[in-house]
C-alpha cells in the first residue's frame, strides 16, 4: 500500500474525498446505539421536531467525515488525531444525503519531542449534494516521517 | 424533563461507566476509520501505541452516548458546535470510561424564543483518572413549554382582540367600539388633531363618518407587553359627496373610495387601549 508521509505534504494543498450516501437504516442504527434522541431514531418524532425529519447526530457526522478522509488516495501515514476545534454544524445531515469532504493543509511542523513524526493541520469542509455545508472544523493529525 | 431554565451556570453532571471492548472498537473502526492500529492486533502491537487503540470517532461516540443518561433527561434540540476537542490519551480495550460535564455558559437564543444555548466543558476519563477526551460543546436546549406557552397564548389573545377591534370599528358601530376597547381617559391623536376622553373621541368618529364608511385592515401587528404597533390599510368609501376630504376643494364623490396606509401605535392598559397615535405617510 502506497502511503504519503509528513514530508510529502505541502501547506495549501487540497484534497477531495469520495462521496458517501447516508443510509436511513444505518443512521438510525448508529443513533440507537450512540445517541438515541427522538429526532435521530424516531421518524414520527423527527417530523414533529424543529428539523422536520430525521437528522444525524453530530458524532455520526464526524464518523462519516472520518470514513471519507480515509478514501483520499494515496493514504496518509497517520499516527492518530491530536485534536479538533472550531467544529460547526451549520446544516443538518439527513438520510439520502450524498456527502463529500474537502480538506486543505494549513500548517505543518515537526514534533518537538519525537523526531520520527510531524503534525499536519487541516481545515475540513463537509458538504452535501446541494453544496450546503454540513460541518466544518480544524483538525491536527500526527503523521509519520518517511526518513526515520 | 429538564429545560434551559433548569440548568444553572456551573451545574455539574457526572456519568459513568462505559466498558470498552476490543470487539466493539474493531467493529466500529472497520466501518468508520480502518487504520491498521485500530483494526489489526499485530499491526497495532508494532505501532507507537503498542496495542489496539480506539479511533477518535469512537471516543466521541462513547462520550455522546452519555447524553442519553442525563437524569432527569434534558430537552436537547441539537448540537451547534465543538471547540478544543483533544485526545490526551488513547482509549484501549478494557478501559472503563466516565464523564464530568460542567455548564460554562448559558444564554437565551437571540432569534428563537423557545430555546436557549448552553455550553458545556466535557472531560471523559479512564479507570486510572487519565483524560481521554476533553472538549467544549454548544447545544440548543428547549425552554420549558409551559412558560413559553404562557407568552404565546397572551400574544395570540392580544392579536385576536385587536382583530375584533378592527372589525367592530369597520362595522360602523363607534359607540360600542369606544365603550368596549378604550379606557375612560383615552387619547386619540393624529397629525393635526387630538381628542381626549371617550365622549370627545366618539363625537369625532360620528362626525368624521357622516356619509363615509371606513374599513380598517391590519397588514401587520407587532405586539409588545404594553404597546402594539400596527400597519393598517384604511379605505374610505363615500356614500355621499365628501367636500375637502382629499384636500382643499377636493371632493371624494359619492361612490368613490380612497385607500391609504397608516402606522398606528396603541398603548395598552388593563387590556384596553389608552392611547392611539396615528402616523400618516
């Protein structure tokens, strides 16, 4: 498997993921396990809610974003996520939505304590089929260096 | 059920405990974040973590599963955003996780009366007291519908009463209008005229409408606690010639009609109108 390492990334570079179709059954199953609010699991209750229909829990949106991030090729030699911030959910994610993720490298730096890795900062935009923003956030990912 | 009003600043909520299994981590990671160090024990043993660790999305999911366990439950309306999401230590199979959430900010929604916005600092720790996740989350929470309802009902009653007032006035029964809707010390004001007291106002109405029918239709109503603002469409229909009605020497002839838009303020006292002030464009 071809991997991209810390050295291979440049500030300003952009990447676009595959598209993920949000399946109602999957969304409801996920919500039942992890966030069983009525407007995530019960179609009738969701219709009566301020959203007018089923919507995805924020944790599910983040999971979809993670899945989409993993579809970007060549794959990143990630060692783990350090943190996220400025995370917003401007529009709900709904069953049937076709979701795409776009990322841009905003910063990179070598680890101060571990010479075998660096930290890459991204700004991420998650959009639906109508180009509406479903989520946006910044994320810091620890990435292995090629020269170890 | 707990509403926005029920959760005070610095209120703390403690939840526990969630037992993490290897099978659950691997199953979750295979679907949402299939990195080798999440799904493959051999690869994980050789990784910087020395064993299977949970994806950050799993850690977040576990944390959110606790929102259900608020007791009594909270009337959540949805998440607005997260800040400073950090994963200081990895989550591993066998971990037992618990959470402390503290309300660090609360305010009413600026645009929607039925809800408020609460911000929480959430810290999830493992069995050794080490933090595995910390973040700040901003959530919409419904206000108590009984309290919201009181205001909504009062508002709709005022709207209904005003519509009944416009209807009665437009029927031409000025005596009943003045008697039903105005206070004894009513002040009726418009550019170039001012009448004080029920009798003076009624005399003015009767004189004004000699041979003229006036229909008042509200275009919009803005209802406050003691003041109502209205934009009214007013139509005068002449049953006989009304000299000077449209200005000096300009007669509104029998059968003709004239429509204008007025802005009117009503001061309300004890559910009656105490002051009418009319602005003409």
